[in-house]
């Protein structure tokens, strides 16, 4: 993409929008490793759909390697209200209560006795005998996130506090694209995408939960080398394994398999080894022969005596 590339266009409200590479890159784009080609696509979408990103009508987001171009819900309703072929519209919930199901206008429901099954929308289009009808299912849009502290799944963002509003917003944006594809092509609301939540009309970015990187084979070598640095000719592999067992007993880790231990544990393992072992230099020790191990690192009680004798040899 040419870094001098720029677009200039007028929105439906008459505002003049000027976008160039630096503005989109430094001000409007959110996320890591956004490619120039993705910036170009965003600028062309804003130009084609006459959106004003400075008024939060459009966002360029990228998380987990996926780019998302989302549009505020007000863009859908305003554009629908002003569309020359639209003669009115309505939307609401699909509710289940006891043994019956009903479609209800708006977002009111009794959370204690009723269950949201989905949402519906009708658009009265000029020249059509019947109104356009569209519905969506709850399970296809509802989103959850994992709470690491409580180790439970919980509703994501406003899906927990405003579920009815969220699902109706989804059906409005989906219905607009179906009824008037030319006017809404490429436009998706943040409620559909699941990367953020609408708070008081503003879009707030929700960071992806960070998964701690696990130890790789080269990291295991670093642990071994660190153990050897303050210990004279000792079988570090065996000592590290026993150190991990101690950490496991203290409930500080959930596995003694090296490849499954988070990197944050490396320093703790190394420090435990260095502080727990006091070995004086012994010139007679050769190769990987084991010196006398202090009581703090004595072999576990269930270790077989035969194996101990074999190790000493």
C-alpha cells in the first residue's frame, strides 16, 4: 500500500471525511500486526459505505490474527430510517414461557419466568406485498468468556447484563443486510462479532485473555544449565525433576511434565534448586555421578531402595 494513499468523500449527512495512511494507522486502527492491505480495505469500505470513523461509525479491529471491520448500531437504524424503500420496521424477542412460545416487540422479558430463544425483525419495503421477515437463534450469537480466577464460564460483556438488547441489536444488523444488501454490504455490528461490548453508546475494546506460554525444549536446557551453574557435577535432570515434585506438593503447579509448565515457573524452579542445594566442590566426582543430596532434597519415601543403589553405582 502506498503510504501516501488517501481518500476523501462525503457522508450521507453531508460531512466531509478525509482519510490517509497515517491517520488510519495511528488513530483509527486497533490491534497488533495490522497489514497495510487491511488498512486499505478499511479505507475503501468507509469510502464505499460513506461512514465516518471519527464519529465511531466504523472500527478496524484485529485480535488473534483476525481483522474485523465493525459498525455502530446507530448506523444501521439511521440508514434504515432514511432508506427510500423502507416504509417502517419493527424488531423484538422470541420468548419461551412455560409451554408456549411468542414473538414480542421490543426487549422486555421476565428473566425469572421467561427464556430468550432468539430475536426477529420485520421491514416493510416499498413495492413488496409482504413485509421482509428475519429471525435469529440465541445460541448462534450468545457469547461467554472463561473466568480464570473462579474457573467458570460467564457471559461476555453486556450479554450478562443486557441480553435482550444485545440479541435484538444482532437481528437488526443482520436483517438490514438481508433486506437491503447494497446499502449494508460489509457492515457488521460489534454485538455480532464478539470482540467488544457497547457501553453507553461507545465501543470498548475487550482484550483477548492471555494464555501463558509453555516451556519449550530449549527452555528445559536453560533450566538444566542454570542448575549446573551453582552445583558441581550433579545430575541436574534428576534434581530438577525432584524440585518439580516439591512444587507439586506445595500446590504451586499442576503437573511435573516439563513441557506443560508455564514459563513463569522457570525462575522459581531455578531459585529452588540453587537455595535448596549446598554442595562443596569434590574433585573426585566424575561425569554425572551424584554427590550427597541434603535432606531437603532427599529422595521421596516411596522410592525403591534398589533404584537408589543403582543410582549410587
